[in-house]
C-alpha cells in the first residue's frame, strides 16, 4: 500500500499524470539496502526503478531524478513569471488595448494558438539553456498577467466600467505621461453578481509546460487583492468582501494546478504595494484563504509595477506590504529589489519566509555582470540564510528583446553560482 501511494503521488507530478485515470501495468525493481555499522535502521529494500505500461508503450519512472533535486538547493534561479515575448507574436506597444481588442496579437486568429505554443517552447528552451533551476511557461499566452484570469462568473466583460485609480498610491514612480493618461481612461469588467470559478484557466498551460521540461515548474496566478483592484465593483459592499470571495475562487484554481503537479504556485500581488492599507487590513486573510490546502511550495510576488512604466524610487511603505505577506501562510516572497535600489535591511521585513530576490533591473537593457549579482546576493546573505534565498529578475520580462533577456538570465545564473561557491 505504501508503494502504491508513493507511486500515485509521484506520477501526479510528472507529464504522464493522465495515466492515473487509466489501467496500467506496473513493474517495480528493488535494491537491497544493508544495515551499516552504526546505523540503527533495519536492512530494507528501496525502489530503484518503476516501469509503467499504459498499453504497448513503456514509460520509465526513476523516483529521485537529478532534475528534481534542484528544488533542494540554495540560491535557486527562476523567472518571476513572464519571459520575452517575440515581436512576431505581439505588438508590444498595444499591451494596454481595451478588453476584447485582439490587435495585441500579430498572428491571424486561425494560427494564434500555434504561435503561442511555439513561443512557449522557445521560452522554456531558453530558460533551460540559460541554466535556470525552476521553469515557467513564460506566460506567452497571456495578454496581461491580470486580464488572463479575469474570467470569473459574475463579471460583465461586455459592458465595461471605468477603472478607478483613486485608491492606488503610485507616488514613488515617475509615470510615463502617456501611460498615466491611458490608465486614467482605462475600463475593466464590472462585477454584477457573486463571483464564481469558471473552471480551470491555467491547467492546460501547466500540462504543456510539464510536457516540455523535466525541471521543477512554477505557475503564476492572479492574487485576490490585485484581482479585486482590477475590477469595477458594482455588487459587493466593498473591496474586502469582493476580495475574500475572489480568494475562495482562486483557491479552486490553485487546487487544480497543485493536483496536476506544479512544484511552485505563485500569486501575483502588485496591489499589495499600491494599496498597502488594504493589504494590511484584509490582504493577509485573503492570501491565507487562497492558499488553503495547497501542498506544493507557495509564493507571493510583490513589485513596483513593470519596469517600463517609469523611473522608480524606494518607497518606505513597501516594507509594510512585505510584512503583510510575511504574516500569511505563503512560504516564499518574490520581491522587486534591484531597480528601486533597495538594500538588505529591507529583507528583515520578510520574516522567516524564503526570499525570491529581484536582482535584474528590467528598466535598463544593460546586462548585469555576474560579479554584481554575486555581490548583491552575498550582501543579502547577511540577513537571509542561503537555504532561504533565491535569485530572479525584479518582475516580468515580456517587453525586453530576447537577446537582452537571455543575456540577463545568463548573468543571473552565473552570479548565483559565484555566490553559492563563496557561501560554502
């Protein structure tokens, strides 16, 4: 029974998880582990290899492959979420196009899915080639990180409402004037009834990702506070009531992804920073509700917004928002660090969480040196121990040219290796 349970749990995390719903033949090969001197454990047998036969095709499963050991290392490297989107896929300047406007995508509708699949394959391959430890799908299928998930029941996405910027503090960013004007005239789906889960949004994306890499995988999902902030609320008494219901809906999405075998699930919560008062008042409870029952590693990303929105400066309220996340059940905090110019003292506000440290300034096309990355990591190690420190870009990389994005990832991996070597 123990072996059967272990087999099912492990198969759930591999690309052939659909086998769990089929009749299969299982062949187990064991090795004998002898009792060693000074070892109080009894001699026992250990699974060496498991063969799974779903019809005539044979699959080989090795319980402890080297790729899965990557999750156990220190100073692991990963994307925050998105990778460079090719110019043949999107019109970068049209990222703020209204809902329902598909002119963001360059390919014709009949070939768009194929193009998105190819861009995803490319993103996965470049992450692996650069040497990242944890892989995402690059978010190549997403118009924006938020709108991709705004498909909840209870929304009217046809008759949009004007999106208010009144309660959002962005005083620490010198916003590009044109962007500021567009944000002031932005429209979003209206909440006209109780929100509900529409069914899986990112499940097929995760399955595609797992089919194309053997490394640990991360999926990103819109967080409840940010989701509430990106909608026009015409039904709930306040944003807190809307956010808590959204947390329950998002939890259903996360449970499906967890069951499918994601290694890391991350909630994207930039509005924890922009609406720090709400984050402190009810955001922590919303995170806990969204992450309830999730068994894989969980993370929350907080930032200053995409690098291209304007020049940034350190905001003292950022620490308060980090504390609100640190009080939640999330295991990791992914934070923007490099572009605003933060120093290691900020990391004390992350409590005992694992820290995914943003070390690539995406507001500049200049490629960081590995020595710079290593120095920033060594400084951070004065506050956060190596086993709890990770390395990443500041935020999403979708708008960067591919050659720049790839070179930055190479520097990140090389710098992490230098810091790792000096820390041992």
